[in-house]
C-alpha cells in the first residue's frame, strides 16, 4: 500500500465526486420516466424497497465512488499495477453501472440488465481488491456499493421471474 500526502486538493476531490454524480444524474434520466410508465406496473418481490429510497442511496454511493477515485488518483505510486488496475476498474464499473440502468430502465430489458449486473458485481469486486493495495479506506468505502448491487441483482432476478 502506498502513502499519501496530507494535503487535500479540494478541486480534484470535487471533480471526482461531480464526475460520479453526473453519471448518476444521467442514470436518473433513464430511470425517472420508466418508474412512472413501466416499473410501477411490474410485479416485484415483497422486499422491494419504496421508490424514494433509491435516489438517496445512489447519491451516497456515487459520492463514495468519487472519494475512492480521488484517493486513487492521489497515490504516490502511479507506476504500480495496483494503481493502474484501480483506475481502469473504476472506469469499467462506472460504465457498467450506467449500462445497467440503460438496459433495465431505458430499454426496459431486465434480462440484459441481469447479465450486465453480473459483470458489474465482478468489476466492483475486482476494483475493491485493487483499492485494497492503493488506498485501503477507499476499498472499505465501496463495500456498501457492492452490497447494494448484490441486493439489486436479487431484485432484478425476481422481476424477471415475476413478470
């Protein structure tokens, strides 16, 4: 694990967080219309959370992703494979995250979304493993994200089978 300077670059931190939150806003664009016109009519499992919970949860998860990305960028060992892998996996998981939303809500295709979320969970898991080597706290910050996506895959599975 590498060391980090104590100095916080607030502009870079804000940029990393804004990047993630913008992806969340784009995902929200696909979600809002589908919630009213499609999702509300699907059969869902009894443990499906109320719709209002998803916005705050995802806002927090994107914030934590941004903090982890910022901490990775601050690494003093930019030539290590763990650093390079953590940056690549950040982009992979963020892209898959957006693609899941587009598949599920935009295309209204839970089957395709299910395949994507399998890849997303794998990408998050590998990202966490690389973050452990780059910035351990950032790895721990991604555990709620991984758990939420594991919950989402269960919901996705039930929606496929109930509809």
